[in-house]
């Protein structure tokens, strides 16, 4: 595992807004605990080429290292909270993308 930043990308369709709101209420404090930074979300993405992700929300956030991202995902509080996301959304993917190492 390197010290390069990693990005987490998720794509999902919200089918139970109340359950998803419960997830959102706790998400940011847990993200911050693991030094994560929320980047953006988009409910209307545009795909220029290739297979398009399903309709729905695309979310992007980052962590300073892979260890931080793994610790966030494995956090017992996050896993308990994510039950609300699982109940309220139809998840297509939750993917970690490794950033480029510093150039020297």
C-alpha cells in the first residue's frame, strides 16, 4: 500500500429517500474521522464513450492513502451506518481508484 491518494467512486439509485437520509446524517463525520474529503456528487452524469453507469447518483470522495480508505470502509461505525445505504439504495458499485504517485 502506497502513500498516494485514493479516490472512492460510487454509483447508486436511491429508492428509499428516508433510509438514505439516515445514511447521509452519519456519513460525513465518519469520513472526516478517516481524513476523507468529499469531492462531489452528480445525479445527471454524462458518458462520452463506452457503457454508461446506470442512472442515479455518482459520488466521489478521496483519502490521503489506501490505508485510510480501507480503515474507513472497515470501520464498525461505517458498516453499521451503511445498512441504511443498503436499505435505501440499489448500489451499482463502490470502487477505490488509486491516484498517481508523486513525480520526482
